[in-house]
C-alpha cells in the first residue's frame, strides 16, 4: 500500500484533534500529502441561515474556515513539509457524499476519520454515515479511536482464509511496513467455530484443528515473504467473541479488516462479526476495501441479476 494522499475528516472539535493527529502521524511517516475536510450539513446550520440569510451564511463559513486553519496549526498538520493551505476544505452538503467525492477526486490512498464524529462524518456508526463510507470508499479507511496508540505496537489481523481476506492481509502488512518505526507485534488470527468442530461426522475435533492449522499455513505461505514479522494464532471459539477478546487481552492498538463485495458491499468479510468488531473494538481499525477487479466483477454480476 503506497500512501501518497490522505484525506482526514474533522468536526473541528477538540475530540477530532486526535483524529487529525493520527492522520498527521501517518503523513509524517510516509511523506503523504494531507487534505483536511470539514463538511457542514445544512441541518446543522442556524435556522436563519437555512432560510436564506446569505450574510449570516458568509460569516458562518468564514468562522469555520478560521477554525479549520487553527486546527491544522495546533495538530501539527500545518508543519508538515507537504502542507498547502488549499488542502483545507470546507464543504456544505451531505457528509458521507462530500468526503467520498473528495477522496475520489484527489485519488486518496487513505481516509482517516473517527468512530463517533459530527461534522465531516456525522455521527459515525455502522448503519449510518460510516457504513456508507466503508461500503463505498475507493481506499482504505482508518477509524482512529486513539492517536496516542499510533504507530501501533500491537496489531491483530483476523482472517477467514478467503481471497478477499488475503487481499486485506496483504494491504495491512504493506500499511505496517509503510508507516515504519519499530516493528509492531503483529498476530494473524483465525477462529475455528465450535459449531464446525461439533458438526462434522467425518473428522474428530483434533483432526479439524490440525486441518485448520494446515490451511492457515497454506494461506500465509501463498502470500510469500512478509514485509513485517508476524505470528499466527488459532482459537476454537465463536469468531465474534474470540476476536474482541483477543483485542482486549493483547491490548491491541490496531485491528485490520477487509470488506465484502457481495450485495453492494453491505457486509464485511466476516459478515456481522466484522461489523461488530468495527463497532465495538476500542482500538484503531483499518478497513480495507476489495481490489478494483473484484468491484468490477461484483458490479457486472449485479447487472446480470437485475436483467434476469
């Protein structure tokens, strides 16, 4: 994953300072250029402005532009070598639509936002704006919950052994290599459900565990040499609880997940399990979209289904 352009969404609040600082940390490590964007939803404007008071609208926008510039200064964004004032963007519109349009127009390699933010990503929760951003983003999304945990020292990469999971795995390792610094303690995690262990008539639980370990080893070997060291971990537990427990027990600072292309990208690779990891994980989350070729294939399949 080559990072040259980063888009950071902000609400201009003190809470969003940490989100911006995370974007700044990534930019400082990679040399990427940063676009800082605040989207003001029309519903958030005072009633007199919504009724057409152009003078008050101008004053409001000038105040927001000044706040955007001040946030760039206090978070260190303005001190980056690649900083340009024209990359501070103030927009009025639908938050998800505007930030996705900007990310697409500047060919962003990474979008950074927070899990619960107003403004640039209004009330980020899966099922609302963040769900739309994750489903439609052209680039990986870093949900920044703690700027003090970046760069991460402990990383978890859950996999389900699918091709899309392999893509997210590769992109995640490249991201870790790109941000530099001391190597994080990275763990590749596979959860074998007890239902799979108990539901087989052909194989014993021990045989299934051994087969799962062999399959995971083949999955990792197929990806070739890794740019960063990692260890692998298999657990026999229900995936949702196993992943969240692993994040807490290991005090993980970054978890890397991929998105699923089926059904308009409404689900993550591990289905509702990964959706809940994004929602409930206390650490930073890197969400990797499918490769363009998969997006194109999924679009063709949907078109054929619509014509059938």
